[in-house]
C-alpha cells in the first residue's frame, strides 16, 4: 500500500506502507454498523427532494450494492466512491490532481492504524483502494466522516 504525504514545500509524495504490518481482524457482529439494505427499505423521499444521505461511523463494504455512493471526507480531501458491484467502484477524489478511475475498494485501517480492517471502513481510520494493474494500493489520510447514498434513492 502507499500513502500520499505532503512535504514542507507542498510537494506530494507516495510512501510505501506494507500491509503485512497490519494483522487482519475478524468482523464483530454488525450491531451499530450501517446496513444499506435497511436504508433502502425506508420510505422514499418526496419527488424533487434531495437524496437521502446518512452519516455513519463505520461501514461494512459487503453490504454495499451496485449504484450505492459512498462519500469519505478525510483530513486532506473528499473521495466519492460510486459502487459498481461488490468492491468494484469508480473513485473520484476531490483534488483535481488526484487520479480518478475504476478501482477496488479494499477496506482500511482501524482508528490507530495498527490493524488492517478488510471490507470495513471507519471514521478515524484510513481507506484503502487499488487501481487495476497497480502493485500497491492507495491509503487515504485519516477519515473524518463517511456518508452513504443508497441506490434506489433519488439522486
């Protein structure tokens, strides 16, 4: 994995972060985690109203479906992940200089960045995604907030 950092003179650098440093953790029972399917079952907003956007603390990626949109605000930028299927998505970073394109949303790290959390992203952790054909993944800066717009809701 790599992380992008900014030097004192404003130049962005990619630093390699080895995933074997993180030990995978098992998924706890999904009590407080968001269940996008439950959100999809809620009443639809009136025609012409804004989409239903739900702020969340942690998100189980296995529960996302095609058409769902995940917005992650980090310390440095905002990322839009348009889910295609399972973990395949289109990444649209908020910075024009950042790479946009199809990627695999892999998960992230826990709040203190000591453990890799596959298939889960958390506020306070970092998000990991990887472009096809790339040897290393992108690791975002610290996540400040996560928002979900479930498919089937007006956009």
